[in-house]
C-alpha cells in the first residue's frame, strides 16, 4: 500500500501538489503535534526522487504551504500561520537536500543540530525579554495543565502548574528549536521511507539504526550543562534542552539497532515505546535512553555488537 502511494505520488506534478495540499490540510483537525510533518514528508520524498524542477518542488511547496498556513493561523493570524508553515516546511526541504547530497543521516542530524543551536543562541541575543515574548504561551500551558489536573483529579499538578510553566519559560527557545527540528526530521524520515518503498529498497532503516550525533556535540552538551549549572550563560539551559532531544534520537536509533542485532521481535519495540510514553515509566526510561545515546558516541555500542555474533 505504501509502495503504491509513493509510486502514485511521484508519477506527476499534479499528484504531488495534491498530496502536499491534503497533507497540509490535516494539521487543522488533528493538531500541529500530530501531522505537521506530513506535508514536509511529501516534499522530502520529491527531493529524494530528484523532482526539484519548478513544476514539481516549488509548486508542491506552495500547495502544502497555503493550507498549512491557514490551519496554523487559526486564532493567531495569517501572518503568524505563514511564518509557522515556513518554519516547518523549509527546514525539511533543506535537510532532505543535504541528506541527498551527503547520503548520511548522521551528518543531516548534526547539521540540523548546529543550525538549531545557532538559532537558539541568536534568539536569546536578539530578544531582550524572552519571558515577556513567551508569556502568552506560558499562560496557555499553565491553563492547560490546570484543566488536565481538574479532569484527572490531581491537586498536586494543579498546585505545580505555575512552577512548571515557569520552568518551560526558562527553556522556551530550546524547546521551540527542538520542535521545529523534530518536525523537520520526521518529515525527512517519512519522506525517505516513502522514497525507498517506491524503489523497493530500504532507505530509512539502515540509516536510522546507524544514526549518531558525534563526540563534538556530546562534548558541547557537557560544556553547556556546566555553564547552565553555574549560571554563567542563560542560553545554556536552552541548548541543553535541545541537545537532550538530539541524544534521545540517538538512543532510539540504538534501541532499533539492538532489536535487529539480537533478533528480538517487533513486540520488543512496541513495548519499548509504550514504556517510553507511559507516565509511570517514562521518568526512568527516557533519561536512560538519553544517557545511552550520549555514551554511544564514546563506547560505540553498535560497533561492539557488530564484532559479536548476532542472535
């Protein structure tokens, strides 16, 4: 089914533009966190297939951007919606082009991280009062947590909602950069998967299982953590929050590689992701994944597995 869809998508510019437009429309009923990567995935698939002429790439970009901007602009205005759409689509296209050029998903992750860090630091420098800038968002987060606490009968969450919103405010730029980068990478991942299916090859799996952020970023995270710990630079909190997400991705790649090497069934990944997002276990599982992803840059766990007989 996926192979048929990918083949259909790449058959004509009109179909590509239609698919991009429909994907852009999905964000309105489903929410930005669930489907905002979808139009980017269509565009990434076109980049991997070399469909970058004006009647393919730009036309599909416009077809995806208009409904996406409309959906994202509900309640905040068309201009902000257009800015959000550009922030979601253009990084995806750029990263897809970089991946097509380098043929390395690790280099692509590293490039995305460097750009995101630069953007985070730049935003902190350019915006004098980040707390006031993010205040409407923080108020919304606090109200959402209070509603969740009321619905679930959790007085502790209601009491801590203000403190949690304040904590989010301290790393708001880092979280924003991470979400933009995550959506761009998801678009690249899905677009690469579709492209592989259209050719009958596995393009995403082997690259994702080998994903690595590298020692430079691992050292940079330690430096940023120390700067944040001793209050030397307030931007360091944002950088640390961003890099935690990066090493979470590497930890997930490590888990996928372990499943394949040790011959575990699909059930193991299903259980793994259930524990990752299930509140009672997430507080333990997620930090363990981040730490394992960070350590993998030094211990080369996948390289060690490769030197041992697989199950």
